[in-house]
C-alpha cells in the first residue's frame, strides 16, 4: 500500500480533486492523507462537503490581506513539520494555485515525488494569469508525473523538455465532477434557482474575479449594466468574496431590477445555475471548461487563455475585458440565441467523464501497481464556418 498526501487549499481545487480523492480512498492500493492549507476558508470547506470529504490536517494559513509571499511561506512552514511525520510515498498537487506551488516545493525539499494533476496548461504569458501561469511552469520543473488534461497540454510539456514517459493524458476531472453534480437531486430549495426555471427571459450567468483584471472590473460592471437594460435579459452574478470585486459590482449594479447580486452558491446549486443559463460570461477557469461541456455559449473575459480547445472548436470566445467588446458580443449572441441553440456548440474536448479513472490508473502505474493507462484523446478541429469564429470581430 502506497501513502499518498493530497494537498489542496482552494474551492476550485476541491471541486476538481473531489472525484479523485474519493476514488483514491476506495482503492486498496493507497492510503490517503488529505491536507488542507486553508488558502480558502469557508469556500473550500463547503466544496469539500459536497463530496463528503473532510481534511485529515488543516494548516489554516488564511489571514486577511495576506500576500503571495506570505501564503507560500506559511504553507511550506506547515508542510515542513507535517511531511516528515507522514512520510508519504508521493504528494499530489492540482493546477496552479499558491497551494500548488508551495506544496510542490515542499515535496521537492523532502525528496517526495510530486504528482501534478491538471498539468501542462499554458497561456504563453507568465504574467497572465498571474500568478497561476508562473506557478504551473515552476511545478512542471519539480513534478515526477504530469497528468495533462488534453493532448495540447501534453504537447506544451513536451516542448518544455518534459519526457513523454512522465506524461499521461487523462482528461479533466472537472468534467467528472460536473457530470456527477448535474445528476444530483437538489438538497433543499433555492428560491432563486426555482424562479429562474420559471423565468422566460434570457439568463446570463456572469462573474469576474481575476487579480490581473481588478482594475477593469468597473468597466465589466458597466458593460453588464448596459446589457441588463434590455427587457428580455436577467443577469445573475455570484459575487466573489474579495471586497475589491464585490464593491465594483455593487456600486454599479445594486439598483438594477433585473440583476441578481448573490452570495457564492454551493457547488451543486452553481452547476444547476450553469445548466439553466443561456449565456455564461466569466473569467473563471472553471467556467471555460464547464460552460462548453454543457453546450452553453461561453464568453471569456480575458484576452488570452490556457484552455484554447473550446475557442478553437467554436464553443467559446475570448472577448477581453473592454466594455464595448463585451456589450457587442453578448448582444450579438442574445439576438441570435436560437441559432446558437440549434448549433452544436457543446464540446467534449476537456473530458469524457472518465478522467478520475485515468488519474488513479496513472498513479498506480507510476508505482508499478497497475498497467499503463490508455490516454484520453479528443480532436480539436477548427470549424471556420462556426458563427463564434467567423463573426468574432
């Protein structure tokens, strides 16, 4: 039996890790220790609770106004005390957060093999997204096993000199989590969601939170205000906990009758909201994968992305964070929504619901406990006649 230390600290990590953790815990080949850094607090605990997961250890690093340097220092200090006690055979990290980088460094410091789930995503600009692009590039230099969601992600790693025999293409576990979530029976009543299902207006799910876009969030809010003046539209904005983000939306949109500024939803309710939405407008990395998977026109509030598969296939479009461009693209889709619904904008480029199975298989194979994994592959064909692509200007 191999000991696996699973380190996580944020809500997105919890969601994407959820299926993997539960599968690892059921597998007799592994003993699993779940270590929460507490980089997010309530949001992390709520997401883990959806999957009935409780951390074995909590470093509780979250403090108001903390810097990236402080997050990294507190996590590495906490793991320096914990890892020698646990003596894991491997340490798994996910994605590109401060927790991911600090935990990978800690594994390296203690000569513990690091397994990187959701490896190989690249935007090509080390400062966008910041600090995520830098984090994942640094982790790639440390990891012993790279679990890349897509063939494109694997190609990025190969270009950077990572040996192919250390890369496994798995699909993204966010698709596993999403497909599971939308099949769950709602627990309790959510008045807003029930109302949305009865509302005949076009529902836009909007959000923005990225650090590099903070100064542009007032422009995004103003663009949403213009769009929300249409009588056929209702906009729902689950507000991020960050006070900079919240204040920008509240200052501009609090008095709009057809704009719902709401607290963050639990994961299951958020999936229900995505499934009800007609359009998703967001800078969230999760939305970039979830929206196209659900077949929702997804407008990405960024100028570049590390998840280009959906933009290539026509399932999503980069609109940037210019108010004029946001208004143009959203209204264009609203005015042609029936055409979009009749088109095939759904994509399985990010996964087929079997990523967790491949992740577990790849970890087992890494230790010689199972056969090599058949990699996930979904072609990413360009579709030049797709409305998203040809009318993007």
